[in-house]
């Protein structure tokens, strides 16, 4: 019976090629649009979730208010991370800071080949970077790679740019033509779904040598660092935040009169879609667009389905004679239902297969 239904369905669709083409193509375009939008939505929602400890990683943000300004920033002063680690060691497992030296151009020279390259994503970080974030080190020891002053970790792409196919471990890279960094590790590039990207990481212990002093690292009124904390299992971020006012009163003693400082914890997985602070590491997305495009996808699918049903219903009047003849020959109601549903399912299946083909063709451009 099913074989007969399929044969009749193919015959009917073949006799009405124009109708079949329009209906299948319209459905395919609607499904393809929804699949592409779904790919975008899931891509946006997946930011920073590749980190194994993403549910325990939080960024410390700082809001400074005075009578004349209100600054909500993604950065904090240098001493915040080590002081938090010291004061809340029972709740914080690790802290890590990022500092980009606030220079527009960072040129690194390979003294062996005399070739220099611009490195865009250049950060000075604490040695705990690999303890907090899930970054894979291909060469080198993640526990020691960023311990020593003037040590550096570069990505595979940067390793190929500077050293070709040679092992870069132990090689020298010159910064500003004066200071030499020693390559102690090579890491895989972070996924695109990371709210920050990395080309080169330099140990935080290098800063005193680079700047000739440690004094600036003890200042509480300059906030150039992105600070992240890894909470211990079972620790509530709200519970830790509730202790920040006392922490601020103790350490931000040299505030201006009337100035208030607030520290907050921002979940790592919320940064890309929910954060729009000053000094973001990179441009973030917006949850508004996720909701907007989801609504658009649903609307497109509903319109495609309604169009499909309208065309199918309109054609049903043409087949009244066929239905009457089948009834005369003894066809039962469920048999007629099965036949027409079979044709609809066949067209839907063809539409879905065509939609997958359209998505396959458009994905390179869409990406």
C-alpha cells in the first residue's frame, strides 16, 4: 500500500511540475533561512562555554561615580587581583590579570631573521592563565611557561610567521628593539567563540623590567587590567560580592570626596552578549539581536508553512474527481488521508533536502 501511495504521489507531483517546484522551493528557502539564523544564534550563545571551568570564572568590573561622571568599566587597578586572592583565599581559587600595555602598535622582531611583524592581540598575563582558562599548550609546560620574567607564549600562527617550521622554544623575540622575550610555549589559537583573542602572551613578571619600576603596579587609582577570578566549587558570586564594600573601603582609601567605587562579578559566559562596558577587550555582541533574529526565524518558518498549506489546499479542489472515484472504488477515509499526507510529507522531505543543499552552498559566504 505504501509503495502504491508513493508511486501515485510521485506521479501527481510530476504531472504538476510548476506547482511542485514553487511549493518545494518556497518551503526550502524558509527552512534554509531558519537554519542559517539558528547557526548564528547558537554561535552567539556558545561564547566562552568551551572553557572547562566557565561556570566558575568571573570578570571583576569597576564602576566609579562622582557628581560629574559615572564610569562603568571592564578593568580594575593592578593590585585588585592579588589583594582579592589574599583576602578571599577561602573563596577564590585563582586570579589572572590581562594588561595590553595600551599601545596601538606592537611590533615584534625575530633577531635571527631580522623580520618583524605586528602582533595585534598582545597581552601581559599572570602565570595562572592556563590554570583558569582552557587554552591548549602544544609546546612547553603550562605550569611554568609564564613564570619567569621576559617569557612569552605565542600561538601556532605566530610561531609559523616568526620561525617557519622550526621549533620556537628557547628562541628570542625582540620588543621595541630593546627587550628580548624568550619563547617558552606555543598554544593553539582560541576558538572564535572567545570574547578575547590571543596572539602572544607575556609573563606579568616582565613588567618591572619593561617599565623599570614596580611602583605603578601598586596604584589603586589607575585601572588598566582586566581581572578574572576562578571561584572555588560551591562558592556563590553574590556572597563574594557582598563583601566587596568592606574590601573597597579598606583599599580604595585615596578616593576623591564624594567618589564611590563599586566592584562587581560578571559571569564569563555573559560577557559577549550582556556586557557593554568601557574598555571591553573586543567588541561584543548583543542578546537583543539574538532575540530579534530568533523571532525572525520563527516568523519566516510560519510564513513558509502557511504558504505551503495554502498552495496545497488550493490544489485540493482540482482533485475532487479523483477523491470521488477512489471512494466509488472502495477507498476508505484513512486511505485517502494517508495518500494526501504522503504527498505532503514527500514535498516536505524534498524541501528539507533542498534547504540543506542551499545552506551548504551559502555557509562559506555566511561564515
